[in-house]
C-alpha cells in the first residue's frame, strides 16, 4: 500500500504507511481523506504565517498523520482569537457527516456556549477566524 505522506512529511514526522488495519484508508475514502488533510494543512500553514508575522494566536491541530491522543470526537482545530475560543472540524464536503462521537462533542460545546464550527475548506476556516479579528488580511 502507498505511503500516507509525501517524502518531506515522512522525513519530518517519521514514516507512516497505510495498512489494512488503518482506519479510513479504504479505496473510496483515501482521496477524500487526502483532500481533507490538505485543506487542514493549508489552514495550519496560514495560522503559522500569521504567527510568523508577529501575531500571537494560540491554536492546536489534531493532525491526521498519526492517531490522536485527544478526547474522542475532539475537533481538528482549536483556535483562540480576540476573546473567542473556537473548535473547528474539517469535513471534505457536505456529504460527510459528523461521526457520533464528534456530534456528541459538538452538542457538549453547544451546551456550554463554546463555539464549534464545521468547515469544508481552508478558505472557509480562514474566513471564520478572520471574521473574529481580521486575522488573514
């Protein structure tokens, strides 16, 4: 089975390859997962760029290149901006629904008035963060 990461990422994070036991690595979902990871990476790079410009934006990415140690259902990103604490879950398109654990986490956020957003592209996530503080100008 082909490598999950390109050679640059393998050098940075260590070699990870897909196996028959790797979740979400079926023939029909591999491209969708890769597209979603690419969108997440684009968003993470945009946040890094903003911090490199001197902005102090706390953020966490539960990257998908290895199993997460985060709470089950935890969204892909946490971003703190202008007194807002946002949880952002990436999905490839509208046909991709939240898993039951993700929906439970979303409902817990809603019950505590914590911002939880589902986005379908890096641009949508950038606009969401930008709407709170003109982040990406």
